[in-house]
């Protein structure tokens, strides 16, 4: 992508600092969900080199925002994920200005990426003009009328909830995730310190982060959170089974465990996301009644040195 800096533009880009942090948070809350709400900065957002952020202004009014996740796990994987990359006008100029500002933080990265709903064709076109390419797709699935399941794991299998004072449980949870999702497109290594922050999130449900053990060995994982916006809904994440244990119905058991857990907390609509190339998981979820409600496109930019 090239930007003609000789042409004056009616935009002004400023780094997010203490003076405009509240404006940035407000913009994220108001417009960020038009693209992807997975990592939107909220009131507890902390200014740091690990997540630089910029605001775009037009005539003194905020009209765009961008923030790049550069946590150690992402830099280690040489990837950067945008927590927000949005402009009110779906045009090349405002997006190009934001892109130019945030590109100063692409060092040590091979690519940067974000998710955009498939039906936002104009926005996808703008990113294509900036050199972004479709990398993969992801489905958001919903179960609207969950039913409780009679659930009993085979002898030797046991579910255990993880807590922040449980070093082994935290390590086991991360180990399962990193092994189970090692071949999944977009996976970034998960570390204990990151999981510890989950317990402080307002969506955390007590005992909602779990490990499945077989003969004291961690072989599966699942986590259930309250939905960020819909207080009567839950979201299932991190549902995985080690490759050597697949084909035994354990994924279905973990899914049903999460459904029962949601119902026990009076959460009667359940969401989850799945990569488009993961046909096995998609078939499992749909066989349990989940329906696709949204398709998101992952747009990625190869960083040129």
C-alpha cells in the first residue's frame, strides 16, 4: 500500500495517551463491534507498548481508531492482531492514515491481521486496496434452545475446574490448548500469565475454566464465560482434545458439559466460534443444534521489510 502524502488530507492521527484515552474507549465501544468485538479495549485498557493505539480525527472529532496487540506471545509468533481497526467513513483515505500510523509498530512481525464480517463488502474492499488478503474464515454459531444432557465420562476420566491459585491446573490447561490447537490456523501460544487475567474479566464464571484428565494426565479443555453484552447468554471457548484422544466422543462430552454448565448458571443462549477449515468441529457443533449466524473473514497483511 502507498499513500500520497503530498495530497493534503482532512485527517489528523494522534497516539492514544492519557488525555484522549476516554475518547478512544468510547469510540471502541460505539463502533468496534461493527467489525469484531473479541479483543475490544474497554474501561480497564492500559496504555502500553504491547498494545499501541491511535485515534483519527476529522475537524476535531474522533472518526477512526486502530490498536495492535503486540503481547509477547504474538511477537514470538511474529503476528500482530488488531483489537480495533475502524473508520466511520468506509473509504481508503481514513484507513490509509490509520494504517500509516500503526505500521510504525510492525517491527518483529511477519504479518498483521483482523476479522471483518463477510457482509461488510465495502470495508473488505478497502482492506484489499491496502494489500490485505483473505487468509481464512470463521463462523459464529449459536444454540438458542439448549437442553440439559445426562453426562457421564468413562471410568478414569475426570473434569477439574482451574483456579488462579492452582499452578498445575493453569499449566495443564495451557498445555492442552497449545497441543490441541497447534495445527489450527491463527493459533498463538497460550501462557499461564495470560490465563490468569481471565479470572479478572467481568465475564468470568466461577469454575468455568476446566481441564479433562485421564489417569491424571490432562487431555482436554473447555472454558465457559458469560457473554459480554447479553447477560443471559454464555460463550464457549478453548474446547479442545489432544489428537491421540480424538474419535472417542470426548469433544461431544466436553461440549455437553459446557451446555449443562451454562444452563446451571441460567444462561439459555450459547455462542461459540470455529475456524472454517475445521470441518470436524463444525459438524459436531451443528449436530448438537448450533446454527451459523455470522461468517467473519480474516484479512492479513504480509509485513514488508
